[in-house]
């Protein structure tokens, strides 16, 4: 009886252990099913990966799929091989490369992308990789920031620019162009109204010149500076920095005559006018005589009164 009871007891224990093992295996199996369901594999792969420029930034973009999030793989070609920059998770199908990579013109990059799920599930692989060499144009001048004073135009520097081409277009459409390595330039020598266009340039073959933009309008005005000399036979010679239309002759602070001018010669950059003033000056004390010029247009200011030098 004792041996029979012991055998039945052992069989009972074996049954209990078997049930415990089966229950445990069921729990594990259930957990694995739950885990698999939670990390369900994504079979789709993103397509049409491309780089697009919007204003001053570059964007890496794939086709949109509302079911998933995205993971972008970014690589940079260095020392004859591609080096991983980063893997970046994104809520949408677009990634700003300008802020996440720091694009350098002429450098080679490689990109790919995969879908990700809510619980971190990923596809079996990334999309086909695309290679891209960064090329872009320099940012255009912001004409609203230009400063114009003392016959000088100045502007904010443009990142990546080696020099600037400044174009002056006058009222007749004639254009003159000047190159400067600074962010400023002196007005043209000829007075008048100009439309000014500034183009930022680069020596890097992968960086194009900036757009000239709408430009800015300026008025070049100058005051005439004159010197007056009187010969023994009362021929008055006036040299002026600008063209003038007439001379006023003043005596002891009183206007005595106004002489219209039509012809001139040039002495270098100076305009030279000659006037026979014997009738006006012959009877006057020349030490009290002064002259000044009158402007031919609104861009040239009249000169100061100057004393006549006798020769």
C-alpha cells in the first residue's frame, strides 16, 4: 500500500509540474504575440526621395504616407568614403538639411529614408540612396538695409561672397559697372538719377551669383566748386567742377550782372568758361567783386561766392 500511494503521489506532482510549465509557456507565447503585434513589421518603403530648395534652405523630401513617421539617414563623403552624419526621426516626410546638416557648397552627400511606426517598428530596410552635390546661389542683397550717405552706398555682407558687382543705370538706360571687394562704393561722378543693382559674387564654382533684385534708386547731387581769374583785358575765366548755366557777378554784396553760358572747354575733369566782362567790370574796384555759378538742373547746387583772382 505504501509503494502504491507513493507512485500515485509522484504522478500527481508530475501532472502539476506539467500544468505549470504549460501555463508558463502560454503566458510567454501570449506575451510574444503581444510584442509582435506591438512591433508589427512595416513592409512599405518610401519612394521618390529628392532634395529641393525653398528660398534659402534645402529640404530632403519623400512621398507622403499618413500611416507612418520617418527616419532619415544622412551621410557625408569624406576621405574617399561616405561617413554617417546622423539618423534623424521626423514626424513628416520632409527634413530641413540646412539646419540639420550644415550644407557646404561642392561637398557630396548621400541620403535615404525609412518608415517608422508608433512603437518604434521600422521597415525591413531604407529606401534607395540618392547622392547629391550641394550647389546654390548666393543670397540676394536686402535693399531695405542699404545705407546711403556722404556719396557712399553701403550694404550688409553676404555669406560666401568674394566680391560685389555694382551696376548704375542712368535715366537714359546707360549702365556702368564697378567691382568692389568691400560692402560699399562711391557714387558715380556724373550727377543725375540712377537705379543701382548690387550682385554678390563667389569664386566657388558651386556657388552662383546672387539675383540683382529690384535695386534701389539714388539721386547724385553735387555742389559746383569754382575758381575765377580775370585777365588784364577783362576776360573772366571760370573753372568749375560741374557744368554750369550762368554766372552772377556781385559787387559789394549787390548783384550787378548775370551772364548766360553756353560753351565751354575742358581741363581734365574741370569745365572751363570764358566771358568778356569789360563792360561790367571796367569801372569797378575789383577787390570788391565776387562771382558765383548757377546750376543747370536740380542735381547741381550753385557755388559759393568767390573772389576774382587778377592775372
